[in-house]
C-alpha cells in the first residue's frame, strides 16, 4: 500500500478504500474555514480596543474575509475541477494559513483587513474543493451520509470558533485567534497528502473565464453593496456597486445562455430540485447567521459573558446540529427532500421568531430554545439541500457545484449579517435616542448610538466623570441594554417574516418525492452506462 495515494479517483474500479478517513480531512479543512468567521465574533471587542477600530473598520475586518470568499468560489471550483481538486485543497489551505500568520502578527488595521482578505481567497479555494472531492470519492449510496457529516461540521464550527477563541483570549492577545488556524491547516495539508486521492474532471474542456469574471464582479459587488450601504449609508460607492452587480448579473446570464461550455449552466435554476435547494440554503443562512450574530453580542455586551463563557453557551447549538444531522440521515431517504428541508426551515423560522421575546431582563435561558431550534434546523436541512445541489452536476462540474452551493451559503450569511445587522443598528439608535434624548453631549451621544459596545463605553466614562457619577452611568447603561434588547426583538420579527416567506417559496418550488424519484430513475441509466465505459477503459 503506497504512503501517498496516487491513483486518481476517476481511474478507480471500486470505491476508494480510505474514503472515510479522507472525509475527516475534508471536514477538518471545512472546520477552520467556517471557524475563521465565527471566532472573530468573540475576538472583536479586544481587537476594537487594541487597534482603536471604528464601526466601519470593524465591519471590514469581519467582511474583508467575506467578499473574496463569496465572489471567487465558483471560478476557483471550476479551476480545481480542471487541474486538480486535491491540489486546489492543498493550495487553498496554504494560502489560508499564510493569511492567518499575517493576521496574527500585524497590528495595523489595514494590514489586518488585508490578512483577512487573503484568508478569504484561501477559503474560496478550500470550500468547493472539499465538496467536489467528497462527491468524487463516495459512491451514490454513501454520499448522503458523507454530506451529512460535512454539513454537521459547518454547524460545529459555529460553536467551536467562539469556544476556541474564547479559551485563547483568556491568556493571549487577539492575534492568537488568527494563529490557531495555522497548525490545523498544516495538519489538514499533511492529511490531504496522506489520505485524499487525486481527482480532476475528465474531458472538461476550456474554462469559461469570461463567465467566471462576470460572476466575480457580480457577486463581489453585491456583497460589497449589502455590507457598505446598510451600515454606512447609500453613497456613491455602495450605489455604484449595486448597479454593477445588477448589470453584471444580467451580462452573466446572457453570456452563460449562449456559451457552449458555460461556467455555470443557468438553466439549472429552472430545475425545481436545484432551484429550490439553492433558495433553501440562501434563505436559511440569511436568518440563522443574522440571528446568531446579534444573539452573541447580547450574551457579551448585555449579559456580560466573556469570550470563553460565550463560546461555552453556544455549545447547545452545536449539539443540536448533530442531533438534526442524525435525524435527517434517517428521514430524508424516507420522506424526501421537500418535507425534510421544508420542516427544517419551519423550525429555523420558529427559532428566529422566539427571539422577538427578548427584553432588557432576558437571561441566557431565553436564548437557549432559539439556539437549539436553529442548530437542529441546520442539521436537518443543510445536508439534503446540499446533496440535491451536488447531484444536479455531472462529474466534470463537481467543483462548480460545490462553488454554487457554497456561494449560496456564504451569500445568505453575508446578507443576513449585513441586512439584519443594519436593521439592528437603526432600531438600537432610534430607541436609545428616545430614551436618552438630549441628556448626553452630542459627541458622547453619537458614540453611544454607534453600537451597543459604544454605549457601554460611554456609560463607563460617565461613571468616571465627577459631573456624572454612578447613578447617571447606571441609568445610561440601562437605556443601552433596553435599546439593544428592543433592537433584537424588532429585527427578529423582520428576519422571521423574511424566513417565513422564504420557507413558503422553497416549499412551493421543491418537487415532491414522486417527481424526484422519477427524475432519478431517468438519470440512472445514462449514469450507469457512463460508469461502465469508464471502468472498461
């Protein structure tokens, strides 16, 4: 048995014998890519103090990762398909690790944002490569179980990131939350070389680089506009980006429709299983990531939990993800994608609506049920939706399929954090203005209205000021807490309504079990013939 697997998957006459060990490597690679975002949530307060970050700076420290991550996945997935999926995974992990080293060592805001962008590029290579390698290695009968494990890893990372970062921040500076990714990435590279076989698409043809460029411009501009506009005003930059995104999307669709070998066959969106599953991923992560984003802030800023305590309190969400993944593995084959995904989205929507009960007197127990429901919904819904999306692509386009799935996931999460985060900020600002009014100097009021963290900082300054005192500071702190709780309840109502609308659309679009089974039977014969020819060759 060779130390390094060197027989390409497409030349194997039987399933790769170490595929389950290889899956561990793929899940480990996925883990750090998702953790890179969730760990930063609890590190943000320390970074803000140390670097003197403004609200805009902090937003771009977080989203400097998101823009290249979302924009590049489709193209980089196709490149991995053509040249080497395993090579793409190794290269992506090395780029990601390089960005993490830079982020852990620099101490200037623009350099931190640059490091996050480099990590985002690496993640855009890693994410679709993990899915395309998974689908290439596992036979159809085992693929749903493998994708369930992959999906559960995403849910685990939501809790594992804050927990690991919180533990490090107990005794180390925020740079450690970047550097913790490096040994994991190195371990994943070694594991990839030892356990993951080479794989690439056969007879793929030339890559549609024009379509790829149009997709990068469209998705990148859309993500930029949704981040910058709601938070910092619709000035020239965000409006221009929104226009570019719209024009770019139309140009992308027109180009792909006439291209003989398109980057992404946009006609797939007219196929109900694919279109419904893509919308399910987008809507679902819109609501869940937005909710988790501001719930975590409440735990830290209002309830006063430190980074480690916050991470520990997110563990029930991870546990619920695994329960949901176990349930979907048994139910999806029996009930079909429509019922399982629709049920998961209903449960997730209920979880978001439960956050409308939050007020200034709420405790952690008020967040426990929403976290459990959101985690269970992730475990229940993500795997069958992803399996359906990947099943819509031939072997030569698995990287593109992974890129499409991951773009929907990341775009949904980005829109959720940006749009719901903007609604949260506006609602908080309006409520605090009503409660405090003109009781503070204009400069202090502007700082307090900027964010809940700014409001708490102003209250601390008032307490130290002889003209203020403890009582006035406590009054301001109470107003900040009440305003933020009100903002969460108001934002969750809107988020829940959007989730409910998305759920109804997804249920209407996804076909019933009978339609899916019939389509599978029609595709089975050609697939079998193709496999026979490959083996015979």
